[in-house]
C-alpha cells in the first residue's frame, strides 16, 4: 500500500513529535530538520529508523545527509515505497 505525500507528511510529523516533542503543526515541507526544527543527528537517526518501519522503505545512511528538509524526506519516502 502506497502512502500519499500528505500521509507521509502526517506520519513524519507524528514521528518527529514523538521523538522531539515538537508540535506536529510545526512540521511543514519547507522546514529544515536542523535549522528550523533543531533536530540533532541522534534524533534524526531515530526518526529515520522509525520512518523506515512505518512506511516500509529503506533510507541508506548516505542518503540521510541529503534529506535537509521535511519536504526532502517526504519526496524520498514517496519515491521509494514498494
């Protein structure tokens, strides 16, 4: 079952809220994980692992560094769903 971009965004927002306590309302496509949401690398790895489980995708470590914004992550997850 493929998720829509909106579903991926909502799911990511939930994972980010669970990990960091940031309100899901703050999580938007244009937000930078580090600059806007202040997510450190350890929290980011937890979010990535949880996103892989939630959406059934694999996000290689060398790909994670390219995911600068929430939108980058949503696009990556949407494009790589099985």
